[in-house]
């Protein structure tokens, strides 16, 4: 059996239905403050410093994964010992 339900409501109506708080004024205030700080360049709010927390762990994780793959593929032709056999 297949049942399809279509709801036609605004995001505001859905938010109120589930009882979620209205955070739009808070979000607007935070975006304004962020914009001011970025324009001033104060408080370490330049784009490079803002993105470092998001990029550093991810790039380190990517590098670690690449090293693990390379080590795994490197050992695949050596019988898992890491050394090439004398037949090669």
C-alpha cells in the first residue's frame, strides 16, 4: 500500500505547528553584527580566520585517509608485509 500526503503550508505555519521558537529576529541581529565585524576586519573576523575551524580538521582527516589508502594499496602487492618479495 502506498500513501501520499501533501501539505500546503508556509514555513511559519509549520514552525508554529511543531512549537519551534521564532529565531528569525535573533538570526537577523547576528547576521548584522557579523557583517559589521567583517567589514571592519576586527575581532579576527576576516574570512581566513573564520574558515580555519571548518577547514583544518577536515583537511587533516582527508590527509589521514589518503595516507591510509596509500599504505593499504602499497601493501596490497607485497603480501601485507610492506616489503617486496624477492620474486618481484
